[in-house]
C-alpha cells in the first residue's frame, strides 16, 4: 500500500508543470488554455462560500477575477509538495498572488488531481484561495 504512493519534491512532476502552465495562463488571461487543465465537473473555490463548478463556470470565474484585479494579476508558486498514487494526487502549495498595485499575498493552496481514462492529469478540486477558507465556518 505505501509503496504505491509517491512524494515528489525534487524532480518536476507532470502536475507541477500543469500548475505552472495554469499560473501563466491566468497571468496572460489565456482562459481556453486554463480550463483545459480542469475535469468537466471540477470545483474551484473562489472564496469562502463561493464555488464554481464545471469548466464554463470556472472560466467565467477567472474572467471576473482578472477584471477584479484590473487585468494585472500575477500568480506564481513559491513551493509545492505532491502526494500521488497511480491515478490521484493531492497538491499542497504556497501560491503568491500579486498585481503591480498590490504587494504579494501568500496563500496555502490545495489541489486534487485525477487521471482521466487517457492517462492525463486533470484538476478536480482547486482551492487556490487557500486554507483561509477554514477561517469562515459554514460559509
């Protein structure tokens, strides 16, 4: 059982590459590329109590987020741990969010990825908002 789990931190895991591509897509507002990393029924935590489900809602959420930040949002990862089995992965990350007018905010993000039938990793849960969502019980 334990032998099938992999902790990736030294070598770049394919999911790390996907998250970096997603960060770039957010920063460059390439929403077509961005939604490609999500499963059809994925869930995005926008903020406590507010979620987007499915690619169409997730795309609209990221379009609204870009507008909220005056189309200057920059997203980067400052650290990441990936716990993966053959078809499921939990990602714990430190995500930095900034704009030219705002100092960088650090968020403790959590993602869940699953492999589709073709063997491609897809994000099924995106809590890039971070663990602060726990500070708002019932939201």
